[in-house]
């Protein structure tokens, strides 16, 4: 006798009448409170987001500073409409 393969899929844990994919989709639509990501998945994603934020902050701090809006006085020296 063979054992059933272990799976993390929620579809296999749900016992519905026919077991068809269409029926599972209907059940999932009718019971949104019972369908939720596992605690393991949520913790993993939270950790990934924290790491991503740390890396982003490190990139921002290591980059060079640029003057996005320089002094207003430099605009009067070089007006945009002087070409025509």
C-alpha cells in the first residue's frame, strides 16, 4: 500500500463533494474566512519585506547626493526660452 504524498496545497485539505477544481473554486468563493495563507508563509513574507527594506535603505544611504532643485538664482541666468 502506498502512502499519499504530502502537500502544502489547500485544495487537497478541503473535502468537498466532487473534488473538482471548479467546485473548489466555488467553495473558496463561498468561504473566504476559511481560506487564508499559512502562518509559515506570512512569516516568510514579512521577513522578506524587512530584508528588502534594509537593502533599500542601505542603497539610498550609499548613493551620492544630487541637487534636484538647485538655487532659484541659476534659473534666471539660463532661461529656457533663450534659444529662439
